[in-house]
C-alpha cells in the first residue's frame, strides 16, 4: 500500500527512478541537444566517484539511499559484497526484484496519461548475487552491519531529517583508508529536514558544514560538480548539479 507521507513510496516515483537508473540514453532523453551529459548518474557515482583501483579484491561496499539499486549493481563489478539500504520499501522491493530476475517493468511517462512500457534490466555481466538490499534508515543503521571499504551516499543527505546522525556514524562504518563518496545538490526542504538541521549554519555554506562534520576523521580527496537528469515526462526534465566529494578515512582519527 502506498504511504501518502513519503513520496518515495509512490508508484510515480518508483517508475521515475526505474527509468532514471536503468533506461538507456535515448529512452530517457531523445533529443540531440543539451541534457545528455547528465545521463547515467548512478553509474558515474561509482566509476567517477571512487578510486576503484585502490579497492581490495574482497571489498565490501555500502550504498546508502540506494533507491532502486543501480549504483549497488555497478559496485558489484568491483566489490565482492554490496549492501544497498533505502528507507522506501517500494524502492527496495523493486531493487530486490532486479536482483532476483535481472529485469523489471517500468512505465515511462511520455505525456498526460500516455506511457511507454519498458523492461529495464541489470547488465548481464554483473554478478547480482553479490548484492543484498535492505529497507532501513541511514540515520539508524543496524548495529551489526560491520565495516566497509567504501561507502556511497548519493543525493541522500538533504532528504534526511537529521543528517548529522548519519555523518557522525560514518567514521565507525569505514575501514581505515576506506573511501566515502557523497553527492548532494543541497536541495534543502523543510518537508524533509527541519531548518535547524540544514548543514552549514542554516545552509549559508552547506559544504562547509559537511566538511566540519567529516573532518578530522576524513580527509577530502577530491571535490567536483556532477550533473544529473531526471525525466518527468517527454518534455520536462529536472537538470540538477550535485556537489560531489570523495573522502578517505584517516586511520586512528
Ligand atoms: C534523491 S533520492 C537518491 C537515490 C539514489 N541514491 C540516486 O542517486 O538516484 C533519495 C533516496 O534516499 C532515500 N531515503 C530517504 N530517507 C532515507 C533514510 N532515512 N534512510 C535511507 N534512505 C533514505 C529515499 O527513499 C530515496 O531513495
């Protein structure tokens, strides 16, 4: 049953995220101008976000706010075990179906009530058995989740009521030398996060707030801008620019 309070439980956003994560370029954005540089965001979060060559052969990865799981599957190309966690039961059900069957139907919205039925899928060469998906709260992760070689949290922190609860927990979740990759457009909304919890002194400078929360346990390795495109319908797209940053867990700090 749909949860009217959490939009991420709605069928509308489930279909939108299945398309966002898995549909190919022309299926999402069938135009010869603009936009295409912002496609494939969940894959770019893995291949650009992490220094993949530095991961150990038996790496464990955590994808927080994994939605319908594309980044988790991409992580499985490089990591022996991947845990994807999302608060939305509808998204986790979709991700689990993709793990089990390798495919999922997706209704792409074209206009008004017109949709195109797609069958989105996980690339055949990915070992889906490496990935498990759990419904859970990134602010209150289970105590026995263990430690990871890399953690990604993409476009999650400005959807949390209390981002600091997650940020304070991160040092114990990452192994020394482990990598943390965070993206966020800092789209603060009171519907998700009370203003007093916006990072950076009421979001005067959100990245400064993120930095204060992570240092000295983490060292900033790189920081850049990452565009992403979410299709609403054939003639309406959300073009956003996330702030991306990669951090390394400082041993002993
Ligand atoms: C903007 S989406 C980003 C999803 C995905 N990482 C991506 O980049 O496409 C935010 C995601 O965070 C999830 N989320 C919101 N609150 C959460 C929480 N407390 N714990 C875990 N996930 C949460 C939502 O269900 C949604 O899937």
